[in-house]
C-alpha cells in the first residue's frame, strides 16, 4: 500500500516539530519520494545521524509502504 506525501510529512513533523518538510513524488506511484527536511535537531549531527532521525520518524514504514525516499537534510542556515 502506497503512502501519501502528507502522511510522510506528518510523521516527520510529529518527530521533529520544528522541521520544514518538502515532499516530492518522483515516479507518481506513491512509492518513490524525495524529501527535503530542515530542522534545528540536525545541528551538529552527521548526515547519517540526520537520516537515522528521519527513518525513525517513519516508524518502520521504510521498505514496506514506502519503497524509496531520497533525503536531503540540513540544519537551518
């Protein structure tokens, strides 16, 4: 079952309330998305640690309902 962009955004914002989230459907199939996430929570963390925060926010849906998610993460400038 595919996920909707709003559902992905809501899960990320639930875990990182200050996050600015942009979701793009890459293939139009509800399975392949790109997400840009900017959050103060990322400051001082490595790219891997930032991505781990996002995967944790998705609560196990990665690889199941959500097949692919290209991530761009950063702390605010």
